């Protein structure tokens, strides 16, 4: 059987994987094959993805919310398709119809006080913009983030994240990017008291760390410390924004108006890359001092802005909000029932809306569950910076019937993974890089 896609074709899945190794990324290709997830996504529709082999998977990875509205969401697809008759990427130097329209829509839905929008093409670039903006505003250089933070892999963002990724390219700069433990206000105060910190950047719920939830008062305390010591508060809402917690922006659940808010992933509608940074008037100074301070050919691409306008509008509908609360209650209730049967194995459920992390009692526990979920028709990914925890991210429009199906499949995978873990000697367990 030949896989013919018009512009290109492959004779078989094996040939495709071989060429992927040869011409694309041998490390990634081998990692997934060796992990028992030899996925090459072909067809995709709603919350389903299909491997080249035809195997169907319910997607609860969603690339961190990129596909929160489903794959090839019909309304987003229609908006972008119609826009292609008129718009393209646009010229990033000039005022633009689509960029201005999305900026106005974002400002009108954001926490009050965020009044200007700067665009990027991905989350990392948006984080870089946020950090540059904080440095310009405060004329300070240091950026504080949490240990196991993940803000992307671009120039500044990677320095604010875990050593695993910054050291690889000699981009770790501990004197400029101190990291402090999450949920530790004393450590945060210690880091800020020198009054030399431009900003604290904080994922509202740290995704790649496995969604540990902020303790009551923690984020509010960080904001107060920022105010006391003259540092800005940057909310990274790349994974938690766009209604995934049951509020459009998770940070508003804490009553915090950040100085800067970073948006990515889902704002693309899963259809056209775009990211955005919202800033207060106080932080917006460089936009008048030198409006060309950040230049990005694809930043705020017009087709991305059209996708963003539609994604924002769908995410912000009252019925979408109700749906998130409904799905969250249903799934968490089902997960608790499963947990009751495996209390020594399935040891934690972290949930805020449809942002969820499932914690297992083994250093690599989520990898076992991921593999069994894959075998059983569900795609969910382990947390890179804490592989005990499975990221479990249902879509915000997931049909209730599919939630029941998801829970049934999850129960089977958790049971089988537990049986495997008990059989496998820890010494044979492969520890990932
Ligand atoms: C919280 C957070 N911030 C920033 C990023 C970087 O986004 P991108 O991969 O689009 O550069 C990610 C990506 O996973 C993320 O999870």
C-alpha cells in the first residue's frame, strides 16, 4: 500500500520512519519508536488523530491546548479558508487590519490593565518578548523563574527554564536566570529582595512539571512580593489560557492583574501559528520609544490573527465555559473512582478545569501508562520534567460520551501499567535523558 499525499508519497510506514531518521530528527524518531509509541499522525479530525496504520487515538495531549477546540475545528477552518481569499501573512512593518482586530479583542477579554498587544509566531518568541519588555521597563536584567519551569526553547525563554534544555546549547546563565522552588514564598522573597530582578515569570500551573497546583495564596504572594521589590509579574498562560481552567485566563481566578501576560498554542486555533504578549501601559514604553524594538516576519501573521479571533470567540462563549466545568467534573469524578481501586499506584489527581495531571508511584510511572493508553486508543503524554505525572488534557468541547469512553480506556491502561510495573525490576527501567 502506498501512502500518497499529492505533493509527496511514502511506500510504507517503515520507509517513512527511516527517512524521518535520515532527514529530520533521529533522536526524536527513535525515542518514540523505542517508547512503544511509533506514532506518525496522518488523518485528524475533532479530538481524534489517526496513525498512518489507521490506528485511531483520542487526543488528550492536544499539544498543550493547541487543539483545545479539536483538530481542524470546523469554524476555525472556515474562517481561515475564507480569509485566504483576501489575506496572507501580511507585512509585519505596517498597521494591519487583522492584527489590530485581534489585539482589540484580546485586550477586551484580558484582565483589566493589560492594554497593548505585541505579537510573535510561537510561545517561546512571545516569552522572549515578555522578558525583553520587562528588562526595558525596569532597566534590570535578572529574571526569576521556578525550578522545572518551561517557557520554550528560544533565546531568553530557554534560560528561564530547566537546565536540561539550556545547558545543551550553553544557554544556561544562572546569574541572570535564578530558579526558585515552586510554592515557596520565602525563596521567592530571598530572590527578589536585592531589588535587581526585572521580572518573575510564572506558568499559572506549571505544565511540563506535571501541573502541580499553586498552593492557596502562593501566586498572590508572589505578585505582592513583585510589587514590594519593583519587579514585574509575567503570567505565562500559554497552556492555561483560553478557558482551559474554566475561566478564559487562569490568572484571573487568583484576582491577579499581571504586568505582562503571554498567550500561545490555542490562540492559533490549531490552524495557523500565532502568539501574543499583553502588557500594561507601564510596560508598553518601548512601543512608543522604538516601535521596531521587536521585529518578526511571521509574528502576528494575519491568517494567524484570523484563526486567533475565531479561537478566542469560541473559547469565550458561555456554553464553552459551562462545558469545561461539566467535562472537568465528569472526568475528575471518574478518575477518583479509578484511583480508589489503585491507591498505591495512582497516587494523585491534579485538576483545574481540563488542565489535569495524573500522578503515579514510580519515577517513570506516566511512561508506562502512556504506552498502555496508546495501545488502548488514547494519546496522552508524560511530563518531561516529572515523568511520574501523566499530562491529561481533555479538549474544552469534548463530547460527554467521549469522556466516558476516555475513562473506560484510562482504567484499562492504569490497570495494565500497574501490572507491568510490578513485574518489571526497577533496574531494567529506562531512565530518559
Ligand atoms: C507554558 C509554556 N510556555 C511557553 C511554551 C513555548 O511555546 P512554543 O513551543 O510555542 O514556543 C510552552 C510550550 O510548550 C509552554 O508550555
